[in-house]
């Protein structure tokens, strides 16, 4: 199997602190983009004419152009995936990684593409959408080492069994599925990262007093943080640009 290359210049430098979103002017990954550009949150599909937005010969830029060529996914979902990847890559890269409720699977594919030490990526979703094949085909265009790392598993989330130590990624785990992903990470003992969306305000067991005092979205993520830290995890809250999505808080947990 061809070895994947070392991380490229699109990634943030070691030790660089995150600037507050109110003052950050560029993205963390494709740094030539202005974080205030509304295009990065567009629900329109990438198209071949967008390829010029990703100049250069880095692996990341080449892969982005391949995604554009195939009109693989919406613009917004590209930037959600790459920015979340940039936030959590150093914490959750493990030989085995599971992308839960993965949809098109771009989050997991980025780890297979960019992280040499990630040897196996399990993509889990109830249904495999056509966009998943487009993402894999784009990866195959530029990185022959990706396909041997990928395993797709079409199944209910609670039926997916993870090997001990598997890292868990959950970018598209809506509602209580994020909480299920947390439980699965704790059970496997691996690190965890999520970009929660569609928080279930009424159904979530976070205390109503916190929901009333802090707002339901914050209270739910506080509850999730307590659940992880009670098991020895160290949790960080990070954010991606609000122009990509207003549901922009990522939870990143180092394994005990």
C-alpha cells in the first residue's frame, strides 16, 4: 500500500492558539479563505467552476479540486468537515477511527487521506448516500492509499461495534445520536470529537435548570462534557466559523 504523505501546509501550526471567532479572519485549514465569506456556508453543491478557488499543489487543494470536479457535496459540508478535522486531528488520530452518522463520510476520509498513523477508518450510517461514492472516487483520484483504509458499514448506530481504543468522530450525529456516539467512545476508550447539531432541547436529559439559565444548547453540551469528564476524559470546546454553520461548537475529548 502506498504511504500517505505527512501533513501539509494547509494545517494549523503546532502550539498556535485559537483566536476568538470574532477576530479570526481566515479559516484554519484553507487559510486563503476569508472566514466572513458567505460562500463557505453555501448549501449549493461544489461544481467544476469552483476548482479555481483551491489553488496550489498541496494534497488538500488537489483533493478539493477533485471534489469540485465531481460536484460531490454541498460547499457548506466541505468546510464543516475540513474545519472540524483541523480542530481535532491531533487529538483523535489513532490507528482505528470511526466516523459515526457519517453521511458522505468526508470527515473520516480526511483522516485516511491526511493522517499516516490512521490505518483503518470505519464509516457508519444507516444508509449510504450517493455522495459517499463521489467522495471516495475523488479521494481515489488523488490518493491511492485511502481506499484500502476505508470500511463502510450500513447499520443503525447502536449496532455498530467498535474495537477497543477506536477514536470516534461525529460531525453529522443529529440529536441524541451525539450522546450515543459519546457512549460508544467511552465504551471503546478512545478519544472523541463531535460537531453537534439539532440539539434535542426537550428530549435531552440535561437539567432543566441549566437549560433555563444557560440556554438549551449550552446546557446540553455542558451535560455532555460532564459525562465525558466523569470517565476521565479532558474536554475542550472549540468553534468553527459561524459563516459555515451557526451550530459551530465542537466538543473534543482526549481519552483517559
